[in-house]
């Protein structure tokens, strides 16, 4: 049996490739999820509710600035690397990677400047510590996009498992080790700004790992053979993805920013714990989108519509079941779990977690419609729809936060997540004649 399984997995067909990617990615993401969760526990216990709230505000500001610097380039690289792999266009891929690196470096400075201005504007309500924390983490704005570009290229070149190692494993592993050494050696120095500086070191090391992994798998190309940068074409493909990713990150961080403005850093700390554990619950969504996105692009390029529909059916069913099973323990024992892991002062974060988890279950019903559209050249549809959902959040979040504090922010986030996924489902069905939902999985996913 073992030999048969080994022989099957060594085959180069679509099913063995997908199974290898899923098994390897599941192992890496599970380990990475555990490491990231450990980092969250370390930060919460080291900084306390107030300090963790300030750290959360600083990370939200940096994340938004970082997304503008990235300019949607990791998503573009995933798609274009898959095409280069299919067409053996290595010279074009080298040109793309160089152009992406230069673009990130050019965009990082204005993005970081905006981040500093945002932190300064918030300093009256959060203390000067917030400004220091943002300044300490500014290098993340350039290092993380570069690391993500290298990892995206690896995944597009069918090194799906290897492409996830720097972000999923090495970054949280380095950060956890640095936090442990910092807390043990200099406990009084690990405030929000000290924790941010340690994260910069972890991101820098993981970016180096990603760069060297990519260099090992890229075929060697003479500098004379590298084609001229198709800047206009790449920019045209990147900016819709950039807007989509920027709005997605803004949407994910808006609850924290709204709480920071309308409530307090204490509530930001509580919400941050709930949203951090929520990322654990949505692990199946992250895994499926990372593993399936280059395969969506390949099948669409090859015009294999039936296989693509089957894959969508499998993905949608796995998304709903995965999120539901991970949410289940927190329905019954959530407060005890959070109190044990983070401390009793974070027990109240469970209500936030359950609201977010419920929204994820309902939203997952519509499947990976956004990923499908991005990987098939319809990124502008995703951008417009996400922009509308962001507008909806701006409208409904402030009154909900005013009425119910942190729970209101969670309710607004869940409503927007469900609505956006529903719109993506209808868009994909209209444009591509593909059903990305669970119903599509039940109807088409298991047909031969």
C-alpha cells in the first residue's frame, strides 16, 4: 500500500500534483499556524491588553502601508510565473522579477511616510508609544512584499510547498525565538516598539530564505537574454490586484482602526486576540486559496473547463467543512480556551471570535470565487466588488461599534465578508459559467 501511494504521488498528472501540494501545504500551514498562534500568545502575555492593543494598532497601520508598497505584485507574479512555467519563458520571468523588486522599493518610501503620518495622527489617543512602534516596524513595509514576491514565484513554478516555507514557517519561527530571548533577557525592553523591532529581524531573515530558495530553482539565464520589462502590460495587470489587495487589507484592519478611534486601545487588544484566533479558524480558506490559485490559472489557460469546475467543487466543500470543524470547540469551550492561553483578561474575546467564525462559515458557502476571477484575468471585477464592500463597512461599522463596542466591529466585518463572497460567486458564474459554491460542488464536483 505504501509503495502504491508513493508511486502515485510521484506521478506528474494533475491529481497527484494537487494531492502532493495539499498534503505538503497542509503540513506546512498547520505548523505555521501553530507557530503564529504561539507568537500571538507570547505577545499578549508579554504586552498585556493595553500594550497588545497599541501593538495591534501599529501593525494595522504598517499592514496597510505594506499593501500599497506591494501593489498587488505577489498575485501578478503567481499568475505570470505559472504562464512562464508553461511556456518556458524564463527570460521574461527574470525581467518580471526585476521590475517587481524595483517597483516595491520605489513605492515603499511614500507608503511608509503615510504610515508615520497616520500614527502621528493617532498618537493623542494612543500615546506616543504608537508612533515609536510604527517607526520601529517601517522596514516591514519593504521586506514583506519582497519576500512574498519570491514565494509567489516559487508557487507559480509549481514549487507550491517550498514557496510557503518562508512566510508560513520561518517568519513566525524566527519571531517566536526572538520574542522568547527578548522576554527572558530584557523583559522590561519588550514593549510594543521592542516587539515590532524583533519582528523586523524575523521578516528580514525570512525574506533572505525566500530569495535563496527561488534562486535554487530558477533556470540560469544570461543577462543578455533577459527581455525588456513590459512595464505597461505588467502595471495594467497589477493595479487591479493592488487595489483589491489594498482594500482587502484595509477591510481586515479597519475594525481595529475604528476601535482605536471610537473606543480604546483596551478594546483593540481584546479584538486583536479574537481576530488572531479567527485566522486559525480560516486556515482552510488560506490553504485552499494558496494551493489552488496557480492550478486555477493553469486549467483556465489550457481551457480545461470541466476539470476546473470539479476542482471548484472540491474547494468549496472543503472550505465550509474545514471552517465549521475548527469553530466548533469555541462554541462550547471558547472562554476557557482563550483564558487558559492568553490570560483571564482575554476571555471576553470569545464573543468576537464566534461572530467572526459564523461569518466565515456562511461566506465560505460561496467558495473561492475571488481567487478564481483573479487567476483567470478578471481581477477588475474583484476590485470593483471589494471597493463596494469596503464602502458598506464604512457605513455600517461606526454605528455598530457605537452600540456594541468590539462586537459591533466583528458584526460589520462578518456582514461584509458574506456579502463580498456572494457577489464573487455571482460574478464568476456570469462571466466564466462556473459555479464556485457548495451547491456547485454537490452538483458537479464529483462527476467523472
